[in-house]
C-alpha cells in the first residue's frame, strides 16, 4: 500500500468509525490505525450515498414504473386487477354518452387537460421542478370511475409519446395512478365535504392524500416485485427513497389544486355544476 | 412531443402496424422472460439497429431519448441494491445503524444488473414501437381489438386535443415567463394556477365549440376515420423474423443450460 493513499486518523475518531464502517476500510500498521482513502469500495459507497442527496434536485416523474421493470407475472396480475374498475368506468361513460353525445367531446378535452396537467412542471419546495400526477384534481372534477378510463388512455400516451412508464407496466401504473389515487382523492374529498370541512381544506386533503396513496401503492408494487429479506423491509426502502421527492410534490399539488379550484369556483360555476362538483 | 414527430418521419412509418406491434411486444416479452443480461444487450442493439439503420432516425436523438428512463432506473435500482438486514455475513460493504446493517450484497448487485439491463432492453423495444409507428396507426389496431369503439374514439380525440392544448399551454407559459411570472416561488405558484385554470376554461370552451362545429356537420355521436394504406417492408420482416427466432432459441438454450 502506497503511503499517499493512506491517511492517519486520530485514535478517538477511529473508534467511532470502527463501529460504523466495515473492517476492510482500515488496517493497523505498527500498532496504529490507518484508513484507506482511495479504497474503491468506499468510493463506490460514498458515491451511492451522495446520489441519495442529489436525487431530490433532479427533475423527475418518478411515479411511473418503467417498462420491463416488473416480472411478467406481476404485470399481468396488475392488469387483471384493473379490469373491473375500467369496465365500471366504461359503462358509466357509455351511459352518459348515450344520453348526450356532447359528453364524449367533453371527456376527450378532460383527458387532454389531465395529460397536460401531468406533464406540467410545478415549482416544488426543494427548489427543483417536478411533475404532478394531476389525478387528484381530475378525480374531483370528473369523478373517479371516469378518471380511471381517462387515466389509462393518458398513461398509454405518456408511455408512447414521452417514454414515461411502459406498455408492460401499464396495468401496474394504471392501478396506482389512475385507480388508487383518484378513488382515494374523491373519497376523501366527498367525506370531508360531508363532515362540513371547508371547501379548500377538503380539496387540499383530497389532492395531497391521493398523491401520497399513489406513491405508497407504487412502492408496494415495487416491494412485491423485489422483496428484500421480507416485503416490509423493501416497502420501507422504496418508500424512504421516493419520500424525498414525493412528499414535497404532494404538498405542492395540494396547494395548487386548492388555488385552481378557487379560481374555477369563482369563474366557471356553470361548468363545475355541469360536472356536479359543488 | 419529439417522439411523435420522429414517428411520422421514420422510414418505417408506412409499414403495416400489425407487424410492428407484434414484433415489438414479442421481443419485449422475450426480453423480460429471459431474465438475462446477454439477451437484454442483444435486444437493445437490435432495436437500435432497426430504429437507426432501417428507420433512418437521427442517431443522436435516439441516444438522448434513451436517457429519459435513466432517472427512474437510478431511483428504483438504488432501493434494490441496498439491502437491510441484521446479518452482515453476506454483505460486501455496509454501514451499521444501531442493530441493523445497511449494505450491498453480491446477490443485490447481480439482481440490479439484471433488472437494469432488462428494463433498458424493454424500453428500447417500446422506443422501436413509438419511434416507427404513428399513434393513429395504433388506434386503427385498437379498433380491431376487443376494446369498445367509443373508448378508442375518446382516445383519438384526446390525442388530437393534447396538441391543441399543449400549444395554448406553451403560449401562456412563454408570455408569463417573459413577464417574470416565474421569477420566484410565490409568483411561480400564482402563474401556474392562472395557467391551469385558464387551460381548464379554454378546454371546456373548446369542447363547446367543437361540439357545435361537429353538429353543424351532421355529428351523430361517432367519428369514423379512414385508415391509411400500408406497405410491407421486406428488410424489416426478414430481420424481425430472424431476430425473434434467434433470441427465442438463445433464451431456451440459456434456460436449459441453467437447469
């Protein structure tokens, strides 16, 4: 070992390090302890740790599970779980379009609106930009079962046009972003309206909690696909890593949804009443 | 939306979409099932070959697009590579936190390498599909499938209006930005709110206008579009068939070899 690669630490510091790093990163020579600074493994580990610090500043839409990331059985099972919700949404769309042929065009524009909303960069608390899911607001505006059908179409476009998400993971992504998120958002919004909680607070709760549910469900899906020693450990890992980006986004999205609903309530009451929000 | 433009400009855009979709999805499934680094690398190379050599898409653009999924992959792989356990015997490298150990095992490095390449392989298959097939062709396939027609119709309309609304959105954003609308966080929020609520009002108005315009032209609740005529691309079919047979054989061979 060349001397230039070795740094001599004070003994008290070494005893602290001793407990926390593995034995291979330092060695003893003539009774004194030395730490290897240029150790490749240490470098690798420090790089990995610093990545965790860097990632919140990246501009990401991390909630989409990437193409090919899940095993094929998981992809199929998540797809099957989505089917009843989609059929429910399909039936309700068919009923409404049969009543009024204008609904189809209204829904198309709603879908396009959700797509733009999810590709929008929102200024986030950490200083970086991040994409909202947009599904919370969509669910409150258009209803959750319709949102699930619009959601799967939007997710298909996102994978084809923006390379966010994928075709094999479409089922899993649909379940987390277009089914779990919207249904929880809508449920919480309706519940808090019934409990006479003010309009803005219930919109905030609906949008923010819906966003968080999306993130928890995605972590759960990933943890099921990649169990560590057991599922709960890996669930904690995935949630811990996603929390860095998702908590600020959830809060930002909640605030934005409240402000948007405020403006919409003031300016286009007719449309909202048509959509049965208020 | 650069992918959409590239898809229309590809040499393979006029090829029959059925062949392309079947090819993309089969190779994607083989890549995922095979679970091997070798097959994934072959898939990536083959897809890049088709996109760049047969489809004549710009090589730089394709490589830029390949970096899009990297963010998610870094995120996801970080969680897989670091394992948490109370037993440090298998770990190559670890930190001690109280009674538990955070570290990297041989197995986790191996599984990350496989997941990473497998996912990139599948992504390149998806890129093949989205860089050579215009979305309208995919709709014509979806109409033939079990998906109800009214949903495909809504999807077609959504596709059309994404571009209309995106145009509006970009114009509003540009004019807000040039008036220092995003100078700090507070103004940024205000501008975003104005942008989104205006977009909502515009999209509802657009729906009204579109419906009026369509009814004036005899709209009865369904829009039927003619699909384009497609050709067969011989080099693509030849390459695709040999590729799929080759990779399937390799996968079967690898699986048999492991057992």
